[in-house]
C-alpha cells in the first residue's frame, strides 16, 4: 500500500512537472524569443542613434566653420569699404567757391 501511494505521488509529481513545463515552457520560450527580438531592435536603434549623433556633430562643425568664414569675409568687405570711402574722399575735387562739400549751394 505504501508503495502504491509513493508510486502515485512520484507519478503525480512527474506528470505535474511535465504539464507545467509544457504549459509554461512554451510561454517562456516565446518570451525568450521576444526578449531576443527586442534586444536586437534596441541594438539597432542605439547604433542608428549614435550614427545620427555623429552626423549632427559634423553638421554643427561645418556650420561653425561657415559662420567663421562668413565673419572673416564680412570683416574684409568692411575694411575694403572703408579704404574705398577714404580713397573716394581723397580723390574728390576740392570744393570751389559757392559750393559746400556736400554739393552746390542753394
């Protein structure tokens, strides 16, 4: 009799473990596959983020270089304009009597 009870408990335990594995093992396998897919997607997203961050850094550097070049050119044009205005003032004919330096008298 004890043998039958022990055998019943043993068989019940084995069947319970088997049914538990079938029920939860499939779900666990599916969840593990889902976790793997999510990790793969996260890795791809992270690499794309890093690539875009690098490209953005390059764009910012290019824009700063352009701004610096534009500022240098603006300063050069300003200096040339000042030189041309000074040269124009030097080359202007001296005012004659009855004329003001800005134009003829009224």
